[in-house]
């Protein structure tokens, strides 16, 4: 059998060529070996790793067991030095270049550099730190492989990668190295990918590299190696799993812009920032926090942070930092806040679920109906404004919508919450008022929270495992409890303004300034989470940072400032100076029908005592849909998890006038249900109004049947209605009509520019009723004469 010829693959040929070029470059730029005092070895200007105390401890243990080995070539530290400085050091030591190149370690000279001159080391920081602790004062030196400072970038990168006795590069650090490569240099990128220790880590980085927008946001940050250590594989996985690309991109842009502001837009200075500086500054705000100012100022003065900068530069950075009225961000704080963002996003997707290829913002935009198409959003409320309000609602209701999202205060136990039907209903109702619509929102609004709570109360007080309720009595008992609920009146809560700066230490612990909120901090900030408060002017005072200050900072990091105009704002538009985040006078106001401060106060009180803000028009009993009793005698919670599919009249156990707001006098006439699809429009039901109680029950029953069949209900203005709202809306309208729209036709119904041609009522036909259909810019009237079937 003939042997197959060996074919050299392209990758192998390229690797062999690169290896040959590196070997040639090493011979060209290598100057030799020398013993250098440890004090002259500097890691500030290189891509130095973050110090890991566990690795230093491991090296110290090794030194104690086997001694400090410095002569063997595998323990040498590579460094670069200008040739002029090297020649001067050789003259001072009385040595020659041949001594540097000698194979005899005893000939390697001990080089002492001029005052203020340091050798830039490319790796080996951990072993040098351990040696400083282990070696005696008279023996503080290390063997250094000296290279000319003119070495090629390829050789420099190769020397940095050497990891003998060093911790291997993390996947995040390698990702940053890849971002600094030429995007078209596939061989270089693959070389870096090969350094990732685990298969999972390599896959995560490759997936991240496929996200072009994310790469473009991370690329500027790659110029600051001190940020790279926070890019762990687990963090990358979390980043990929959340569908908040726009918010993530804005937050990454905020990190870059903040550090560029501190460095006076000096791109090259990013590489001079060391990890210690990032670690000390992150989540600090000396402009507003007195404790942060007192803690950081000595570090600026003695040079323990921003070590690579001269005193004058540090003073300039300090002055700029005192004008930054925001927490200093980093990738570490970003990934902590990502956990909080994920919790909030899960609340948003309870109502609007993105497709596999959609982000949450894209799904919300698709589900947004402008103020022209729904009376829920009167006034010039644009999508960006409504979208921000949606997220603020999720932030406000977080503890109820996603129990377990808060962190414990010390040893305190977090009270385990059971499902709150009222909060879910209120959340959906307020999101609908902002102009969003989805099947999930319709489902939540269809549920009657009072009825569900009443059922839960009965079954919880007398568990079905030990007690039974008679089928013919159960719903009447539910009605009685609802009647008791309805006796509660809205509380008169005084209006309060949130404080950014407070007396005392405030949120002084750095761990409380990032990630998921602690329970007490959440309770302090939740009542004030509104657009108006989030975009209030910055405070120029110093003191302690309030819990609201922290939530506001997280919000601005994710969404940025509002420009006060309709449309969306670019992430880079926010100024980094004081008054950052303040809304101009032209900013979109809250909807006219919403008293923002009252709404915020009511939200905070609902967790303790539910008092519906809209009880004057929509009482709990109105929302409750009558249910046909079942034949079984034993009841459990699952029997009442959903409304039953048949309608029957039940006898109220209390005066219905106390819960249903109806006009005192109703003229005798008919209320009509109109089927919307224009190709098949017709009156599908009519109710004669003689007795208001009977008519209200009939209208509600018919409306409920349409809802169960997958239809939506609208009044003459295009406002979506619950079945319990239909009667009152119809009798108060001119045309006494309820429009029935299949749910899959609702968007077309609300957004069509002209559903029917407008027709003027004729005076010669005074007895023919006019019925109303809704257009996007006007009410179209037409006569219904023979459309009944």
C-alpha cells in the first residue's frame, strides 16, 4: 500500500516561521545576564499581573524548603533597558558586554543603576515580591535577562507570556490581549487562544469574540490592562446570557469615559494605571463622600496609587476626581452590578419576553404603542422615556417580583415572602399605562388580585387537607372577604424628597455600593425610584452617600442621562463633570394623569397594606369575575389558580353600589358590542339598559366571555378595558359602544391610520345610532343599520 505523503498544514508552517523569527529576534536584541538589585526592578510600566497573595505565599514556602533559586535560566526575569543606560551601568561596575554574554554565572556583573532609573520587567512580579520578603538585606538581587528597549512587539509579547513560577493568564486577560491584536491577524489571535487552560474558557472567549458590538465596547478598555483581571470565565458566561446588550454597552462606555476623564483624555496613560490604583478607587466618590476623601487623599500625596505618575500629574487627577459626582466604575463593579441587572431583567421579561435573537430593549420597542394610539400614555412620552420608567418599576418592585434578590443585613434573616398578587397586577397595570402591551400584560390584568387573595386566605386558614368548603358557598365567602378588603381607604402619606447626601457615614462599606442591594438599603431607596428623582441635579455637598445615591448611580451607568427630548440618546453624550444626570426643563414630564409622588408613595405602602390607587373607578369587586362553582366538595389552591371558563350569576352578599361606581341615572337604551375586523364588522351583542345592576352584570359577563376567547376590549377612545370597566365606560360615552378586537389584531387596530372613512351624522336620521371605531388620529363614526347577525 503506498504511503500517504505528509502535508505540512498552513498553521504548522506559520508556527514554524514565527518560531524562527522569534529565535532570530532573541539573538538580535538579547544583551546578556546581570545581577540587578531588587529595588531597581520595576513592574509598573509593563503588563504586570495583579498580585495574588496565595501565589506569593506558595513561593515563600518553596523558598523555605528548597532555597531561592536565581541562577537557573528558567527562573530569570526578562527586562528591557535602554542601551545607553546599560553601557553607563557597565562602566560604573567595571564590567564589559562580554561579561553579560558569558556562560559562567560567576562573571555576571552586579549592576547598580543611577538614582531614579529602574529596569522595566516583563514578568516575574510574584517571585520578586516573595524574594524581597525572604532574602536578607545584603542578598537582595535577582538574575535578569536584559533586552534592548528597541525589541519588536512580537518578541515583547512572547517574553510577557512566559509563566514559569507565575500564575497562568486568566481567560479575561487573554481576551484583553486578543483585543489589542490586529482583528485580521488570525494567527496571533489563535496563538493567544491556545494559552487558555480550559476548553470551556476557550469556548467562552470565542463566543464573546463573535459579538462584534461587545468587542468594540471592550476594546478601548483593553488599553488599560489593570482592568483585565476581573474578566473571569464565569463573568463572561453571565455577560453572554443576559439579553441587555444596550445597557451593557452603555455601562462599558461609562467605565471608559470615566477613566479617560480622570486622565484628561490621555489614551497612553491608561496603560500606566496599575491594579492597586483601580482597586483603591473603584466604587469611591471623594467628591461627595467625606470618608472617601479622607481615605484617598494621603494615597495621592505619597504616590501609593497612580505610582507611574509624577506628583504634579497626581494632583491634577485628584482635582478632576473631586469634580466627579459619581462612583468610580471598574470592570469588577460592572460584573457585580451585572447580577443586579439580571434580577431586574427577569422582572421585565415577566411581561415582555424577547425572542431568541432579540434584546429586551428591542422586544419592548416592538411592544410599545405610542401616545397617539392609547390613552394610557397621554402627552409627548417617547419610547426611551417609557422604557426607562419600565425598568424603574421593576427596580421598585424587585423584592416582591423576584424574592431572594436582596442581600441580608448582617445576621438578620430575610423574611420569606409569598407571592403578592397585588404587586404583579399593579406592575402590569403601570406598564400598560406607559404604553406597552403584550399577551403577558393582558394575562396579568385579567386576573383579579382581590379574588385570588381572598381564595388564598380561605384555603390557608383552613387547609384542604383537613377542611372542606361547600361548593355553593365558597364563592360567596370569597365575595364577603373582598367586601372587607374594599373597606380600606388610601393612606395619606406625606410627600418626601430623596436625599443624595446624608449625615453620618451612609453607605460607607464598598460592598454595599455594588451588586445586589442589601435589604435595608433597598427599603430606603425603593420609594424614590422615578425618572424625576433619578435625573435630579447632583449634590455639591459632602457627607455620607445615601442608599438612593447608589441606586441612582447604577441606573445612570446603565441608561445614562436624559437629553430632555424625544428619541434616544447616545451613550457618549453624558458629561463626566458635576451636575451629571440633571434633566433640563424641557425634559418629558410625567403623564398628566399620574401624580408621580403619590404613585411612588402608594407603591411603597402596598407591601404592608394594599390600598388601590384606582379604587374610585375600579374597585376589587369590579375586577373580580364571577366563577361557576364546581361540583367537587373538597377545594385546594389549584382549583382557583385560574378563572373558570363558564359564566353564571351569583347573588352578591353586599350592596354592589359600594364597590362599583356607576352613574346615578342611565337613560333607557342599548349598549352594543362591536366586532372590529373591518371585513366582518357587525354588532355581535346588545344589552338593553333598564336596571343598572342587571345591565352591569350582563355587560360584564359578555365582556368576560370575549376575553376568555382571546379578545381585547376597548372604549370609544381606544383605551383597553377590563370586563368590569366596560359598563361604566359605555354608559358614559356618546355612542354606548364596546369594541371587541381579537388579540392578534390589537396592534393593527391601535396603529392603523384610518380604519373606516369618517362619515358625518345626518340630521335626517335622528333615530339611527352612531357607533365609533378608533383610528390613530381621529374617531371614525359610521352608522350601523343591518350589520347584526
